[in-house]
C-alpha cells in the first residue's frame, strides 16, 4: 500500500492522515487554553480563596507557636510581638501567587500550538489547497 498513510489519507491527493483531534498536541492546546480562560474568568475568586486559605494557615501557625511558648517556657526567645510578625494574607498579597500558573499555561499553549502546526504541515504536501496562505 505505497502512497497511503495511516488513517486512509492519500499522500498524493493531500488528504489528512486523520482528524486533528487525533493529535495529542490538539488536546494539550485545548486544555491549556481552557485553563487560561478559566484562570482569567475566576482569578478574583481564586485570589480571594487563596488569601483565605493562607490566613487560616497563618492563624493556626501563630496559635500553635503561642501554645508551644506557653507549654515550654525554657525555649529560646520567641517573637510574640504582633507588629514583628508578617501581616496576614490579603487577596492582592498572598504567599502563593497565581501568575506562575498563568505563565505555565501560556507557555504550554504556545508550544502545543507550534507543535500542532508542525504536525499539520508534515501531514499535508506543500502544494495542497489546504495549506494555501499558511506560514511555512
């Protein structure tokens, strides 16, 4: 069966080897773009939630330190002054920000789009009508 590719597409006629959804790069691009759009739509809510989680963590750790100080008076000097401790997390100022996730999803979508374009270009001959106007 010379001249045919997997999936029944014919090289000479310029038909694709299969649907674009068979490519893992398509799904990487789709899910990374969905993640970016979800992050953009819900970033305010996620930021408030992250700040709430961090405030709970900070409060619990301060209570645990206070209990440890009360139960172990012979331990070294601890910071009990409220002004000396870091401020509680707020929605704009959290310990774990969301921007690294946005950068990761953005880079993933760029790489997946480029790899999808390369795999599409490799499956179609250069003079095919499907590739007219596409960058090389």
